C-alpha cells in the first residue's frame, strides 16, 4: 500500500506543477525553471514545451458567458465559462474542455478562445475538487456541461437563444482532462451521450476504478487501465508527447499511446505523437497541435469532409502518426459498394432508413451515430456536386 501511495503522490505533484505554471508570476516562474518558462510575448508563465502565446486565432471576435451572466451552474463541474463567436453563422456546434490535475477552468481558457474565434461554442470547466476528483468524475463533468450548453438554446436572456446545434458536441481535455474525455465516450447518459460526435485528448493520462477487472497487483486491486475501458465508437484524436513516459513512469501503460492502442480498430481514431514532446507539449493551441485539433473539429463537428486529406498529412514534428481514418468519396459515399457513387446509392440509403434496416456502418455519413435524413441530405448534396 505504501508503494501505491507514493506513486499517486509523485504523479499528483508532477501534474500540480504542470497545471499551475500559468498561475505563477515572473519570479515564481523562475523558481520552477525545471518545468516552467516565462513567455515575454504574452507576459505569462507557461509549461516548457507548451505553446502559450503562439495561438493563431480565427476570423471571429469572441465574447463569453459565466454563471454570473445566468449560465447554468452544473453539479458535475465548477466555474463554467462559455465562449462564443460574434457574427459567425449559426447554428453553432460546441466543444467542452476540462483541465489537468489541480487546474481550474481558466487553465483551458486559451483553447476556449481559440475554438470560439473559429466559429464554435467552447465551454471550459473545472472539476469540483481540483485535487481529488477522479478521471471518471471529470468525465461526468463534461457530460453535465453539455446539458448547460443545450439550456442556453432556450434560456430567456441568453445571447445564444435559437443559435445552438444541440446535437453535435466534442469533448476534450488536457492531462487528466484528456483521459476524462476518453472515459466520457464510454459512459451512458440517456440525454447527452448521443450528442457527442468526436473527442480530442491532449497529453492524456488515465486510470479507472474497476475492482471487477483490475489485476490484484494494481493499486488497491481496483485502479488500472485495460482495453475494456476504451470500448466506444466515437471518433477520437489523441495528441501525446514522445517523452511523457520518461516524466510519468507511474503512468506506464496509461498514456495517450496506450489509449490509442486500446481503442477498437473499428473506431475512427488518430494518434499524433510529438517528437521529443513532454507532458506539456499539447497543453496550448499552437503550431501542428492547433492545426490538427482545428481540422478534427471542422471535419467532425462541422461535417466538412474537405478536411479529410489534410487530417492525414503527418505533422513535421511527429515521431509517430497513425490513424484508421480513410479519405476518398468511394469509401464514404459508395453505399452499395459497386464502385460508383450515383442515385442507386441514394435510393439504397433512403429505402434502408424507411424500412428501418441497420446500415449504420456505411450509412452514417456525418458520424453522429445515427443513419437518418441528415445522411440522406449529405449524400444528395455530394451527388449533386459530382
């Protein structure tokens, strides 16, 4: 038992340092020079290897709502802030972001602002207990935040009334929050689970409390990470650092690379491993990290299939880049697998939906886990543009 207590303490202390760099002043930042560095451009302390200050914002001005403005105070999280674009074209699709250990909602603000500037709604949340909340509790917070965003669609006085797409959400997070985003894909929420169409995990860590399946040698016989903990079919992008295992040996077998390996091959997934990247290498939106995250959101939330080829371009700083994503109109739209995309594919899709036939594997063209009228419209538009 003492061994496991020491493991958790060492992991928590490491994550505490990474979560708190942005809260340090210039003098304190120098005191933690092994982990943090002062960014002169933005006057902020940041994690070494992070991208603070290099964010390329989108074309839209942004604003935000917090609980003082009437935003729902959800029981599953703390200090929610909803960033939204000004003058972008609705309906808005949404991203929910949660931080690493000891971090609060504000530590994900740069990501929230980034997504909002590109036309998305982006809600940042913190855990109710920044120190003791588990990965699963943080995952439940992500689901609860989706409820909050949906309520803005109808809340009297909200600037977002009638402007929200309540069916398309992406969950994301950094470190423990990244692991939470993956767990959220495996939880059943009768209201919100089907609304999640994609996820992005940034330098994720994960550990699951599972006394039924964890081996006896795991912490308390209940804390571990196993392949059965990653069974889901939601498209997921995992961005991890090549050297994270050197910094977090206690998380051996429970980092982003392991999450990718344990996610079923039938699930659309992508792993971008940053060469020489550390545990802060994806904590901020910058460079290739920013680009891949934005393209993933455009492809899955906005259903813009034109980003598919760009998503498959390996970043210049990738030590490993693998995916089950496949591009090409014949793969996406050839419903009857005859090698051609034409009215016969549209007819097969319509007839199958009308008759209640299950063709989700080939008919779910917009990746929302349903085969319905929206897939028909997408295929019809594609055929019309051939």
